[in-house]
């Protein structure tokens, strides 16, 4: 048996990278009977059936660190959340939704402030400070001039990383800079149904270096807030956590109640008002909204 990682799945034929190369593999029937199937990012064992044809069979799927239903993938270790400082303007509400969901999944988020050359230094610094003070990794980049890209690349080592952000924020340029070549092509996205035309709905992993991969996804979409218990939402705003136990009521919503630890921290300047207002929006919209992670227009060409 050889241990490897699933790079892609096309029509139930899996490309699995093991130490000696990449093999085309089928999966044992037992997985279907157990209502499980391999997905990109899975660590698996394979049995080689034809060395000349680089063919094999997946015989075991290791326990997953996490599993994403849409897009289907496993063991994602971090998400780089790309925020444009201008053209398009920064969407901090979307960023906070992404951060909440990353915390819920236990996936490390890294914030990338791109196009810093297009905005005043103070405005860039204000956003940088909000999230750096919370404890998040924040990187400033100008992808077109390759500013900050070397630092960004250091975070990819020994990780499976996905990029997320609104269309036009510069994900494609960043990925091209990381690989040192034109790796990306624009996906044709239908405005009507947000599905790619002539693009795959599968996730493919591309190797940056040993044990380091970028996940090329058709987009993170329809992450429903139902996956996060409404009463627990505040826990995923990480700077709120020290003050939750200071609330008078155990079921405090942190919006209308008096003697609320979070509201007191807000008044004392210990919590960003911008972040608190975004929390209120998420809380009050109820359980029917979706957290949408957009990665439109980022599709990698095989090397």
C-alpha cells in the first residue's frame, strides 16, 4: 500500500499523488456502501494495479480534519481572504462572514489586503489595524507589482490553501505571481445561476512545493448560517470571547440586553464598532441567510 493525497476527481476517476508520482485510481466499492467517497484533499492508501499505466485502487480514506460540502473537499487548512482596497472597494461585511465561517470550520484564515497602491496609506492602515489587533494574520500586497507576494508564499508551506474574495480583487494575479507563470484563466460565470460555463464543479489541488497545495475551486457558495447555531454566533467573533462570560444573562444576544460584557467592551473601545455592527446584521437577519465565499474567475491550468 502507498499513502497519498487525492488531487482531483473526474467521473469517479481519482488522481492521487504518492511519493513515486501521480496515479489514476478507482475507489473500492466498500466506500459506497459506507456512504462515503474520496474527495480532493483526502489522504488515502492506494494499491497499485498497473505500474506502467500508473493505475491503482483507493483502499482506505484517512480520518478528515474537516469536510466541506460545497465545494466538496477535505483537509483544507487555511483560506486566504483577498480584500481589494479599491476597484472593487473593500467589503468588510463579507470579510467578517468569511472569518466567522472559517472559525466555525476550524480553518485558519489569512487576510490579504490587495491593491494597496490604489488607496491612501491611512485607509489601508486602519483596516490592517482592526484585524491585526484581533489577532489575525494580515498581509499587504500589490499583486501587479509583486509587492508582498514573497511573504504570502511563506504561508503556503505545508498547507492546503484556498483563495477567496469577490470578483476583481486580484486572486488570479496573486496565484500567477506565486507560481511564477500564467496559471489562471477566467471562468465564465453565469450571473443568473452563478454556475460556471465550461468549467468544472470539482476541486483540483495544484502543488506549489512539497506538501504545499493551492485548491482551485469553482467557488465557495451557499454556506448556510444554519450550520452555525444562532446562539453561538458571538463565539466565532474571536475578540468577543473574553467578554461573553461577563454578560448578566446566559442567553444574552449582545444586542438589546443591559449589563452585556460585549457591549461594555465596545463602549470601552476594546471591540471594533465595525465588527460589532456586522455581528448585529448577521444575528438579526436570522437563520435563512447564506454566507457566500466567492472565488469567481480563479481556475488553474494544469502544469
